C-alpha cells in the first residue's frame, strides 16, 4: 500500500492531479454501478416465489 501511495504522489507531482482524479472518479463510478446491480438484483421477480 505505501508503494501505491508513493507512485500516485510521484505521478501527480509530475503532471498535476488530473489523471489521478480521473482514475479515482472512473473507479468510483464503476464501483457504484456494480454495487447498485448487486443490491438491486435481489429485488428481481422471476415469478418463482409464489
């Protein structure tokens, strides 16, 4: 984990926080979509639960 933080700090020091913020934003959006799918799939009704 400290290696990842050091790499992100070095990358953001060279070119600003733009790329790092894009990666974090994209990962959070993908995570939110996957979490929503995982939670909402339990509410699907296949007409098998009469």
